[in-house]
């Protein structure tokens, strides 16, 4: 018998280059901080993360986050999806609440729902793509920065079917960034 827990809303909040990449081929994000980029707190991130119960990210994204000058998730629960052992000590030393899990996106969402999570922030290219293919993403906030980086890690990959989106809002910023919010049409 299945638990009577509510299925959490899975949302994406991500920056992309105008040509659709979330990172350079080596994972570098230097272009995010250039002209038109900057501190994401100025662009709705703090408001977005305030309502999040847990952040779900892949191992490579987690390892990249550890190179940042600070821990951007506060005391939020961070769940790293991986089948490989990873060192959590750096994140924990910065005050992070981090755990490791494995499984399909549906299994991960079920596990988090059973623990009371209602809103999940899904981050990282492969993780976003897997959750999207599994039909688990309901909300996308995509910030397009005015830069072409030519190659890199794409935000979207192949899909088994079309995914229709409903446009909620678009905001433009003086520096040239355009942020659009969408809901997945079910």
C-alpha cells in the first residue's frame, strides 16, 4: 500500500547562455558572472529558494557548487543524486545539510515526499533532463543571459515526447538578462 503523501512540486531555476548552455564543456560557469549576469539574489533567486524544502542535484553540480566562494543554500536540505561515493565534509563545514541518494527520479521524489518535502528545486543539467523526461518537472524559471558561449552542457536534451509549456511571466533586466517562467502543461 502506498503512502498518502502529496507529490512535491519540482521546479527548475537556472541560468543559460543565449545559445542554450548551462555551463562550458568543462563545467565552468565564468560567463554567468559577466555582463548581464551577477548575483542571482537580485533576480528572484532568494524569493524562489525561500519556498523550497529540498534541493536535488547531481554529483557534478554538487562538486561545482563546492568551488564557489560560499554556500548558497543556507540550511536547506541538499540531496545529491549519485551512485559514487562523495565527500560531504566541505559542504557540511560551510553549514550545509547534505545527503546522498540514488535511484530513478520517481523514486527520489517519492522518498522526499515521504519525508515531508513539498517543493523541490531540481538543479544540474543531467538531473534536470532526467526529471523532465520522467514528467516530474512542473515549473521552469529560465534566465537567458546575453552571451553566446558556442558549446557546452545544454539545458535540454532528447525527450521521448513533446512537453508543452504555459508561459507565466517574462521579466527583463537592464543588463540584458531575460527571465521567463513556465508551467508544464499536463
